[in-house]
């Protein structure tokens, strides 16, 4: 007679159970097929217009691709999406690492979604391809926003040139506007030219600062004050409230020294604690005041148009340069001219003129 097997032994084998439908071969192959299905630009656009975040993410991935076929598909998609873009407010947020950008975006984004807005968070950080996107737009630091159905977070576009990253971010903004995101927050870090690039693509530019001692203004780049529509002193909580208020006074005084802007807007200085969710409402109110003012004066649309024209000129410059330097004949010619300049047989200007003439005849 067979000995009854004990239930406790690890060697006991259960009787096989029938496979559930969801794990059948057929279901798995369907799943794979769907996942790998290449969507046409019309299908992607349809998904975007239906506010489908998977379609939006896939479209952004297409924009970021270096593959030539993808590039042309992405360009068609952008063109098609333009007529569907909905009104939005684009806000740039900058500040040194550790100032609290992610915490601030998390607080502002959550506040806005509670008001019924849909919020997209993008980032511009050309160095993030080296640091694998850990500096900015890091989803893991925006715990509640990342799970919020009315928020869409996309880390910085890959690429090691600022021009490339900025272009992809601009195109991503268009897609987010077609997907009807009301507020687009673009985060950048206070290094290099990234701030200028972001300033050139947003309606409102916000500089986050830390409460500091009396030398607050010394470490700040003059250029950045000129770009900022508001300076928000974060971490105004606990022991730092007093120094935050001092910094606020100093910035207010300093801002008076700058000439009035074309937009007639005088930059404001606010205090906030992103961590404790204090002052966020005021920041939003300020942004709304600004938007109301510049819309009334016709500056809102004018600024967007100027930004697009500037973008056109920069794109043109980049493409012309790229074409010039990628022409094999120009490599040779450039070498010859370089040699002549070194031998003092030709001036750099004459060499440039000669090179342009050669390029014109060969292109
Ligand atoms: P980022 O590098 O500019 O994105 O800064 P993070 O948002 O990652 O914040 C850096 C650190 O500052 C984190 O430990 C945050 O918890 C902390 N932090 C951010 N905002 C505040 C604030 O308002 N008050 C205080 N006390 N700490 C904050």
C-alpha cells in the first residue's frame, strides 16, 4: 500500500492545475503583439488627443530617437499636433541642486491638480545623460505626483548637447499641449546655459533660492535675476524663517535696481516651504496675476511668438552648421585654410569667405 505523503515536506508535488486564460500562450502572444505594435502617427495623435499617457510617452520617445525614420515620423506628428494644442501656462523652475525644486514641483503640482488642472512636468538637463537622469525630473522624488492621474512626469530628454535637449523639450511641450495639460512645469538646474534655454520656452520663469546670510546676493549670477519673473525663497520654515525674511528684503531691494521690463512686470520675491506646503498658494496666485497682466497687455502672445522665431533662427543656425561641417569637401578645404592661416598667408576672414564660396558651389 502506498504510504501517505506528508503535507509538510518540501518535496511534495501538488497536482497540476489548469492554466488560467490570462497566462495562456495565446494571451501572452497577444500581449507581446500589442506591446510591439508600431503605431502610425495618426494612431499616436489620436491617443494623445484622447489624453492617453501611454500614447504620449511613446510619442515623446519617438521625438527623442536618433533613428532617421523615427525623426521624420516625429516631425510629422509634431506638425499634425500643432493645430490641436490647447491653451496652457508654461512655467520654468530653476535653482541650485538641493534648493528644493522637486519638492516644490511636487507641492505645486499636487495643489494644481486639486484645483482641477492637469499638470505636466518636464526637465531640461543636458548633463543627465551622463548622470542617467538622476539630477532632474526624477520620478522617485515626486512620490505623490507620480501616482496622480492628472499629472504626467517626463525626465530630461537624452542628449549631450543643450540644443538637442532643448529642441526635444520644446516638441514635448507641443505634444503635452495637444494632450490638454493646463500647466507645464519645466525644471532645470542653475548651471551653464540651460536656464536661458528654458527661459526661452516658458511664459513665467521662477528662481528658487535658499534662505541665506547677508552675502545672499554675492553668489548669484546677475543674468539669472534678469531672467526671473519671481524669486521664491524656499525652506522658510523652522529656524530659517528669520534668515529667509532677511533674504527676501535683500532681493526686493536688489530688484529695484533693475530697469523695468518690456512686460511692465516687476519681479516679486516670495517665501515658501515646499516641504510644509506653505506659501504654494501664494506662488500660484502670483503666477496667475502675471499671466492676467501680460495677457491684458498683449505681451503673452507676443512673447510666445518671439520665442518661436528665436527658436527658428537657432534651429536654422544649427542645421546650417551641421550641414557645412558634415560635407566631406569642406573638411578638406577647412584643413587647407587652417594651414594657410597658421603660415600667415591668409587672414581668418578671407578664409571664411573662401570656404563659404566653396560651400555655395558644392551644395
Ligand atoms: P532639488 O535638488 O532642488 O530638486 O531639491 P529636493 O527637492 O530634492 O530637496 C532637497 C532636500 O531639501 C530634500 O531633503 C528635501 O526634503 C529638502 N527640502 C525641500 N524643500 C524644503 C523645505 O521647504 N523645507 C525644508 N526644511 N527642507 C526642504
